[in-house]
């Protein structure tokens, strides 16, 4: 994998770059639609690729491990061949999902014992088998196994968790270096910075991760309930320490405003379920603000969903028709809304990239933030 920075904003830490992988190039900053079980919910890959412009999709190690399972995944030749997505893929390590199963898991030095949310069956994740599983899935970018702490948490727990994450990282790196990709294309391992919202822990973790000289690095354990300003403070601190010549991935973030603010702090990669999850619930993001598509006020509004045409969906559907679909319970409603939201997120990061290259990112961001927070 190669990462080239094309332009750096003169008024912030924002940068425009290109990540080159064996499955194609990724223009940064980039948003990655979340394909938890190997598919982005209610959306065809053709639509998000050809129409919305997605360049990379995220898959989830925990969910793919449970279903369809690694035997089928390996028989298929990896996730690219299993689901038909031929562009770059990233898989998370399953650490966040194990964290979310707090009532059904036990974390020890050797790894995490947990019960499946599907049938209650017992399973075990270790740094070693997480690398093995992601080798089988075959994503271009794979993540180290970590423990994601909740918010709030006390300092001692955050410190112990961070230290465990670092020990697990060393085991991940060892396994990664002593195994090979299964399908003939290169895989890159990204470590994850942890430390909750404690600045000294985050500084220590960022320094430890930076010392590993990985091809890219991630920031985890944010967007778990902490105030947005604290998230920005931690992100700025970590970005000041992580290598400038490697891509930085802020995991699980976030709202359109979160993304623009984090781009200005030096983040290159984002993922979040918000575009599709909110879309399925009739909440749409636009360049003028947020729309609740079920509101009565859209009943006779035949204008495009976004008057600025940020989504290809805007050319085909109007607000009144989409509201009618939601009120009628038609399956097409969440499909259209999810497509629109993903396309909007991709428009947002693409436009941010263009503004960075033009040298006008700061002024554009100042104009956009109030609009993005607006409830229409």
C-alpha cells in the first residue's frame, strides 16, 4: 500500500491524498460505507460505486466470522469474490463488537471469550486468530485486535485496557509478519490508538502506535458517547503524534459536522453506520440541513431532496414522493434514503478534498457547518 499527500491546507491540518492498493486507489479524505455482513444495508454495490462514487467499503470481522463463517469465506476466495465488490475493502477487528457485548464476554490476557448474539454459542477471539480470520476475509486493510473502552470509564481501567491493547498489538504484528495473504494481493495492518479521553494515555498510546511504523494508523474508542469537543481535542492530540506520511483513520465517526471538523484536524478516513441507519428511519442529510422525511411539511413539496443536487437520487425523486413511500411503508423508501445519505457523505468528503486542493477549505467549512446543523 502507498500513501501520497497531494496538498495540505495552509490554515488547518487537513490534507488531500491518494491511497494506492492492489484493488484500486482511494482519494482522501474518504468516507467508507459500512457493509457489516458483507453488504451495505438496502443498497446495491453498483449504485454506491458507479453513482455515489464509493471507493472503499468496510466489512465486519465479528459478523462475517459468525455468518457465513470462515469455511465458506475461504471457499469463495475471500470477501471480494464472495460479495462481488472488486474495489478496496477494510475490515475492523471485531474489538468494538466484543466491547458492545459486555454482558456476554470476558476479556483476559489471552483474548476475549464471548457468546454469539445470534444463538448464544461460545467463541474466542485472540490477536492471533483475528489476524488469521482477516487473512481469510482478504480485505486490503485489516485492523489490529483492541479493547474499546466505554465512556465514561475511570483512569485505571482506561490505562489497563490501553496497555492490554498494546500487548495485543505486538501479538497481532507477530502473527501478521509470520503469515501471508491468501489470495495474492497485499494486505496492510493498521494499529489502533486507545486511551479513552485521558490526554496522557492517548499521548502514550499514539507514541507507541507510531513506533510500530505501520502502513496506516487508526484512532479508536471515540464517538462512544463523549462530548464532541472532547473527541476533537483527543483527535487533534493524536494526529499531532501519528506519522504525517501515513493515512489516519478515525473509527466510527460520525455526523457530517464531525467529519468536517475531523478532516481539519488531519483525519483521512472515516466510517459510520449513520447514513444508512438514519436513512432507514427517514432522516436525510442534505447540504442545507437535516430532513425528517415523514414530516407533514413535505407532503406537497415536489422539489429535489437536496436542492444543490449532492446526490444522484436528487435527479430522480422529490420530497413529496419519498415522504409518500415512507408513510405507505414501501420498501423503496429506506433504499432511496440510504442511497441518498451515502451519496451525500461521499459528496461531502469529495468536496472537502476539492476545497483543500483549491486552498479554500477553511472558508468553505465555515459556511457549511451551520447549514449541516440546521433542522429543516
